[in-house]
């Protein structure tokens, strides 16, 4: 497991036969360094080819884990054949083996004694390394070992607080007005020169009108009781991830609910306190209103006929203009002769001559009402569907 804020990458799998190894590459003091987690089962044989395969990389390498190799050279109580072969390979292949001062393995059998099995094999390190055993956590028969590499982190500059860029447009306009007027271009070379000089002028004017200011801190410090409760929740979560105890998970859920309720109450109290303070101060009330109404409305895009989305106001206005132009544009007939033939046939069916283009009749509402009153109401005769299909021909445009 590697912390997410540490840049790293997974190393390709190494072909080993008698042990298991998984490695990542980190930037250690500006140099790529390989870190391998290694486990050598006690029933397997020791193979020197595995060590050579893990040490073939050109950059430094650190291999830590349960090697099941014992030797007094790395603070073991006794030695075994695997430890003697590992020490011989360390002298032959020029790598180092180190272990903590305290035993790391406490077996469950009464006839076995504690010893150091979790060791570190490294090569090419230019920094000093220390190893410590964590005695407080008895999660298994192996105690956790912390390996510290001293003076290995690169020297980084202190992080500067974020700043906001502010542009004074009056200074920008004044810088543009004071600039000498360029002569009109007349050749392609002069056009390119004018464009370059205009770009330089804009950049210099913008740099002269830009100032940086620190960003205001809008967060508030939580009370100490809430911070202590959050620390307790994080500690319980770490312990539950290691132990997977059901009772600890129940306690973690209860503390998480307490944290959630306390944060909601704190947010409500802060909001009510802010409202009370803003009700007596016009400046705070104005800031509160600006903060509440300062959220920008979502931009709803329109889809162009070509399938693209238009978010800007100019693009959406062009879409409306094109739509209105299509709606109000005349729709001329593709075949004028066919259109005239259809109009003549319809007029003959209705029993009236086709109206001329020049004769346009206008009736006022009163005249329409008078002519409707003169008409006699007659009962419409019943027409069967067959007669309707015969008397009403289908006209195709």
C-alpha cells in the first residue's frame, strides 16, 4: 500500500520461483528506487536466482519482508541454512542485509523461541536506514517493522499560499492609449510584423495592469470537541481495518453517527449565528445576500442541426435566427404546373372558378355575421363511408 499523494508506479512482475515479490517504483532523493514486498515460505528452498532477478534493475532496490532466513549478522538469535546462503550471496553480489534490534517473530508453539525473520535486503542506497519494531500492535505472530530512510526525501520549496490575479482595466486601456500607433501594413511581411507587435503590446499592457492578492480564507476552525471526535473516529477506522472485529465496527458506526450529528448541529448554529450578526450589520447583510445570490444560473445549451451543442449566447442567437428564417421564408412549389392543376381541380370540385391572383376580397366581422344570419339552416344528409370515399377524391401534392 502506497499513500496516494506519493508519485509511484507499479513495477513489472519479476519471474521468481521460491518466493513472492511485488514492487513499486518511487522517486527517492531525485532518483528512481524500487521497493519490493517479499515473502519466502519456510517450506521452499532458497534460490539465488530470485535475488539476482530482483537486483537486475539499474536503480537502487529495497526488498523487505519475511525472508525466513536467520543469521546473527542481522540480529537473529540462531542461524539456518537459508541465512548462511543469503549472507554468502550478499558478499558475492554486493548487497546488504539488515534487521531490527528486537525480535519480530513470536511463535505460538511453546517449544519455539522468538527470533528476527522480517529483514531488509537493499542495494545502491545512498542514505542512512533505521528499523524499529512496533510492539503495541499484536495483530499476528509477526510484529510490524518500520523502515526509515534518513535524508532521502528531495528538498522541496515551501508551498506558497494561493493568490488571486486582479486586473485593473483602466491601467490596461491607458497602456494601450500611450503605445505608439503602428503604421498600416501593406505587405505580407509587414502584416506578420504588425500582428507580432500587437500581441507583444497586449501582453505587456496586461502584465502592467495585473496584480496578485492572497485569496481570503473562508473556512472556520472546528471546535476542539469536534476535532477530538473526528480523531477518535479515524483511529477506530484504522483499527477496524486491521482487526475486522464486529464489535469495533459497531463502535465505529456509533461514533460516525455522533460525528455526523455534531457537524450538522455545528453548521446550523453557525448559520443562525451568521444571520443574527448580519441582522445588525448592513455590511455583513450585504455580503450574505451577495453570497446567496451569487450562484450563476446553469447554461442550457441548444443543439445545432449538425449535432454540436452551442453554449455561448451568440451561437444560441444564431440558432434562433436560422429557425425563424426558415419558418417565415416562402415555400415555393417544386412543380408550378402541377400546383396549378391541383388548384384547378379543387376549385372545380367546389363549384366555383379559381380566384385570380389580383382579386382579393376582405369581409368585415359585421358583414360576416350578417351573411351568416341570412343563411337557412338545413339538416345535413347522412353519407355512408363508401359515398364519402367516392365524393371526396384524394388530392396529392
